[in-house]
C-alpha cells in the first residue's frame, strides 16, 4: 500500500471533478493544480495550491511551460526507498507527489474541428504526457490517472484502503497510461505524415480504439475484437444479435461495393466477403430482385447492402429470404418496424459510412503489408476501344458497371453483366479460365439474360481461350486491362467474331 498525501491535477476534460475532489478531501490529500483546472477546483470550493506558488516559478511562454519543473518531476520520479533520491529531495526542499491526474489537450478532437495548422499545433500537449510517463514509470510509488472514466475506480480504491492505493491498481493504471501516451503520440505522428503525404514512413505507427471484443473470430477457437481510429464505428446497429467477426468482415466488404455505386442508387449482395449479386437499377425492388437472381443460392444467409434509404415495399421483399444483415442509408419507420419482427436480423444504418481510408493493411505473423486502396474512379480517358466494332451506349455503361464490380471480386475475377445488373460472377480461382466457366455456369443456371451480355476481367487474358469461352456463351462486349504479349491476338479474335473489346489502363487484382 502507498499512502497518498499530495496530488497534482491538470486536466483538459474537467468532467466528474466534483466527486473526485470530495474523495480527496475525505482523506486529507493536498491538491496542486494550474491554469483552468485550478480555477475549476476553486470554483467547486475546494482548497488547492496553485502550481506556480508550489514551484516558485511563474508559467511562461503563454502557458507552454508550467509543469516542466524539477520540483514537480523530482516529486513524482523519486524512489521512496532510495536514500540518494531522498537526500536530493531534502537538499532541494522538494516534496513527494503521490497521485497524478492528467488528461491531454484534445489534439484528436481538434483535427476533426479545424484544418488550421497553427491551432492544431497548439493542441499538442507536452507537459501532460511528460507527467503521465513520469508517474507511470514510477508506479511502485505513484498512482497515475489519465481519464475521468477512471475516477470511480480510484475513489473505490481510496475507500477500500483508507487513502492508499495497492500496487496492483497502480500497475494497472501505469499500463493504461503508457498506452494513452503511445496512442496520443501516434495520432500526432500520423497527422504529420498525412500533411507531408508520407504514407510509408521509416517507422509506421497504427492506433485504434477498442470498439468491442467479439465472441470469437472466423471460427470459435479464434479470439477477435474490432478497433477503430475513431471513438465509434461509422455504422449503427438498429436491430438484431451481436455482430460477429464474419458479420463485420461481410458488412465492410458489402459497403465498399455499394458505396462505389451511383449516389443513392444500387445494392450489393455479399456472402463470405464476396459479391454474389450487384445491380444499379433505379427501382429499388427491381434492383434487389435482379441482383438476387444472379445467384440466389449463394445469397442465402448473406448480407444485402443498399446504397439508399430502405422503405417498406423493399423490406417486404427482403424478409422473404434468410439474411444475416441488411444495410441501408437509414430505414423509414414502416420498414424498420416490419423488419424488426425478425429479432435476430441485424439491421445496419450506414448513412454516415464513407469509404475514405487511403491505406489498407494485411498482417502475417509480425509483418504488415500496407497499400493504398483501389478506389480509382473511372473516366472515359481510362479506356480505349480497340475493336473495330464500337459499343452501344448501354453496352458501354454495362461494361463500366461490370468493371467497377470487378474491383471487389477476388482474383481471378470475371463479372458478366446485362441491363445494369450482374448476371454471373466467377471469383477466387487460380485459373482465369475457371473463373470464366464459373461465371458462365451461374448465368446459365439462374439468369439467362435476354439483353446484351458484357464481360469484365480484373486483369488481361493471357490467351485467347478465356475470351473465346465468354464469346461462345453469348457475351457481346468485353473489357479487360491491356498488357498481355497476346493483346494483338485477342484484338484480332474480337474483330473476327464481331465482339466489342475495350482495354483498360488499370488492373484490379484483389487477393
């Protein structure tokens, strides 16, 4: 046990101070404070020594230097059982500080409220993290508190041990404190990397807030949790069971697709993070039914992500199929009431979800792969019509749609489309020929479209056999990246068969 006789309090977040001060007073703990915290403590009618009076040094540089003083840090960092340390304290007339309560300037919140660089810089806390690190290092003798959410636990500790704290408590608070300073510095580090556009610095710091510990990972024997660089997720669950690791994985995969579609238009059906139906038809019910037809068997137990507000008429259609998750840019009252009849059905409002992350992370062992997201927005300049036959307007639109969907399909990816809807998707095969066959088989089994069929490939066809297979299945137009040594042969084959062929300047592998 370590008796607390003196506390230093310096907080930006002044919530819940009243209950804390009452507890400190109960155990006759002297309080030292400065600036706004000192004024707040006095306002709450508690006795407090102003820091400048305690140190004998005025704050300088407009408040940039106030707690950076040897009397403060010697009082925190000295080892109580070290005779040399105690001798230094006596010689300098310094006293112990047994409790440090500090939280930092709101740097992260400032980033969200302004782009003014000077204002952002002024919200980088120096003294706060220095105090926290000093107290956390000396946890054997000093208690460190870094959040108003910890006050209740501190009060209970003081009550339990009559004004003292246990080493177990101090060590726990120390661990939290070092995590807090590391997180704070990582936000600052990432800000500076962002403004100088350095995505790949020599040392990369990743930060996140625990949103939820999940029941398990992809399988019951795996542990998992979800973190966010924000304090909360940009999606809101409105109904249903707790989300699992696999649910989150599918939700983010589905949202990445649906949010890439035209504004307030279209939807994606996803199973195991892979699209099994996508459509951008204007009528929402027709859009869903058309996407569902692409692969209704795979859609069973899947996720539907709508890039629009879900209304009652569509809700009725959605309820006819067993789905794990339904996502919308909000739900109207009637749709929500109707869908909530299924207690386990997870309903997600994604109206505030915007896929704007620039980097994507993949980990293996202690190694991390980082790349920029494949979020390229297509323009006509990204494509070149290389066949003699030119696409009709509807064919060109379908080709652009299919090629966009290709970005989100596991390689090797083949997407067949007709009338703004996928009609066959082949994915995740080592052989592009096999992906062609899977897409064709799905189309023949479920859709048999009556309008022109187009095909998109995420990478070039290395040989004629793949594009030949597609054309023989009824495909009238093909889009693929260029770059094969056989590009000329494929162009020749397209001309011989009267097929529209468009080359893209961009490849879209997804592994």
